[in-house]
C-alpha cells in the first residue's frame, strides 16, 4: 500500500488493500490468495465503484483516442481467454458488464440477469490485471486516481 492511502478512511484503505491483493493474486494466478482477496472485496461496500474507476482509467490510458466496438471486444476476449486458463468459471457477460459500466454504458435495469455484486468482485481484478499487463501501468497510481475522482465527484454532488 502506498503512503498516499494513509489519509483515507478505513473502508477505502480496506478496498485498496483487498484490490491490490486480488490483482496481485490474479497476476500470479494464485487461486487461494485470489479467492480470499475477492471475498474481502465482495464484503467491502463501494469496492465496485473504485474498481470501475480503475478500469475506466486503464481503458483511457490504453486507448487515448477513444474506444471503438472492436477495442472493447478485443479487451473482453483477451481478458476472458487469459483468465479462463486458471479461472474456469470466468463469465464473459460479467466482464462485458464491467467494461460497459466503466464506460458509463450499462443500465442494470435493462439487463434481464444483472450480475450479483459478488460476481463483480470475482471478475473486476481479472480485468484490472489484464489491463495493467496491456498498458504496462501499475495499480497504485490508478487506485489513487480512482479515490481522488470519487472524492471529487462526491464533493460536487
């Protein structure tokens, strides 16, 4: 955990630590560590908001000129194929919902079978790990930016 997170409330620090642990486990394909970390993410209120902001930030980094439909499909396929080698239960629909949600294009009320919150927690770190590998970025900066963006939007609401 970076020192930039020390000032955050306990819940935000827990999300940051659990997200870091889950992404690190995904990068190392450590099933046991991944299951433990994603269970902590699922229990942490607003972890989906934070991970969605991280995904959006990484998508913007990887596609500075914007995303086309083919770009989204390529990210989806790459993530699902890579994760399926060690997480056979990876669900492409959940990854697509994560992508669409991060881009502001997902309406859960229009989805006949929206994913449960636990599914987001089990899939978001897979997507983040994939995007980190594709961009060469590190998680810390994107987590810090996510918390800053969320705080800024809450102050303006």
